[in-house]
C-alpha cells in the first residue's frame, strides 16, 4: 500500500488499486499511517508565480507536512522546477524531469525528491509537447498523467521491499 497525498479530486491515482489517496475532501493532514508516500503538495505559493497566489498558510505548510511524512515512511515529493520549497526546507531535489516525457501535453519541468527509495530508469520519449503550460487552466496544469503516476509508484514500491 502507498499513500498519495494532495491528489486532485479527479486524480488518475484513484483509478489505480492499492493506493490510499488523499485529496482536498480527504485532508492530507489526517494521514497518520506508516506506509510509503507519493506527495504532490500544492505549489502555487512556492512557484515562480507565487506573488500572484492567494496566501493560505495551512495549504502552503502542507509541503512541510508531506516532507516530514516522507522522512518517516519513505517516498517521493513532486514540485515544479523553480519551486522555492526545496531551498526553504533545506533539501535538494534528487531528479529533474520533464513531465512531457510521461505523456503530459506540455513541457513541464519538475523536481522530484526521493527519500528511502531511488529513481528508476524512465522511458524517455521524443513526442512533441503540443501545448504551453501558461495557456492551460489551473486544474489542467496540475494533472498527473497515468504514465507519470505509474513511474512514481514503481519508484516508491522499492520502499516496500
């Protein structure tokens, strides 16, 4: 079993068996199990465009909560390239990827922080991204593709061995 913290309400993670998924309705702050984690904490207040986001201290601190749980249980934290969270938390990303490599429709540089597991080799594709993230709606910008979810699950499954 793997926990997914801070998933979207209509997340692809909810279609995958053996995942314990926490979204806005199932508050990630209620997570208290001892199982590995995939975390997608809200990034608006950490991103390059953070000055345009509405301040929400509880939402912003979810990133620290997720990091703490990953340090306890093992797992991976995903945040956009350019996020100020890593510097603020005193950690360095383990890997920088582009989500277009996993079927995302736009180039989307992303940092991954692994703890207690390692990144696995990933299928590099040379498909052209057809959209620009800047032109996508807020929900569409936050979607995790099935291929990316499956990659993260495979990496985190190492914690279980």
